C-alpha cells in the first residue's frame, strides 16, 4: 500500500529558506516556477542563452538567469528540460556548479534510472512529478486545488530529502490532492510502460485497427470514426471520474 501525504504532513520549513532554480520554462517549467513563487519560495528560471522563453518568464515576474548562473545561485535545482537534453546540460552547466548539500531534482526518473546522470554522493537527489500537464498544474493551483504528485528520493546525504520533496510538492499544490511516495525506478518504468502500452501506443493502435477493420468491411468511414474514436472520450471521462466499475452509470 502506497504512502500518501497531504498538507498536514508537510514541514514547510524544509524549503522555506532554500533557493530553487527551475531549469526550463515549458509546460512543467512555467507551472513549477509560478506556483512555487506564489507559495512564497524564492525561485529563478534557468534558460539557454537566446531562449525565446526568457521574455515570457520575465513578463510573468520571474528572475531569469543562464543555466550555469541559475545552477550556481540555487541550492535546489529542478531539471525540467527534455529528457534527451538533460545529460549534456548537466555535464556542461549543472555539475560544475553543484555544492555539497545541494539538491538535484527531477520530474521524471529517466536520466537517473538509466545512469545518464551520475550526481556526486554529497548531493541529495529527489523527484517531484505532478501527474498532469503543466497547464493543469497551474490552473488547479490558481483555483485553490492541486494535481496529485509523486515524490522519490534516490540519494539523501542530508537526511532531509524526503521532507524537501514533500515541501516542494506542497508548493506546487500537490499536497492538496495527495502526494504518493515512490522510487525513481518505479516511476520511470511504470511511466514508460503506461505511455507505450496504453496511452500513446496501445490506445492509438487499437483505434486505428478497429477503424480500418470496419472500413475494410464496407462500413462508411464517417460512422466508423464516431464509433471507434469520437466516442472514446465519453468512456475515458467516465473511467476517469468513476473508475472502470462506474462506467455503466452514465
């Protein structure tokens, strides 16, 4: 049974005096930066030189620094760049600026699980992974709610990694909805499996195969579209709201 935490379980002092650098200002980056800032946490955004996102972050009232400067300034560095870019950015911009006692944070376990990034032993390595896209993380926070988050601790030389991860998730609004404890390995492997087998792989292939089967059998494509794709949203919404067992109650 998973450990699930809520606002009453959070020690907000674990992050109150920390300086957080959000590397990246995409879907997750903007939500992390703005939510943490509005939760009273000191934040800056780290971006590549010439990034088109710099103006957006500045207009939102955020301090913008280079990737290296942000990494040197902060003692909590959240890496929200594309998975394929993280190892190179780590070697060039983050690693030279890490200090003992810093915390290196991720929202997905890929680069740690597959040993693409090897942090020093005197740095905490944590994960805070909202289970929703950035616009939803932001919107629910503004509305007074939150998106559930996963947290994990890979390295904990300070002894405060879990408290920090939980406080960070709380700053995003996640503790309002529930924060589930996991591991980098579990998050990474289940996330990849779910995406490839169901969300981005299995579901699309099932819809495509069903559509093609009906069309090849002589049915009108427009009718097949509605039966195999359009109505899928109705069922998924019921599953999301009530679980598979509640699908019949529409």
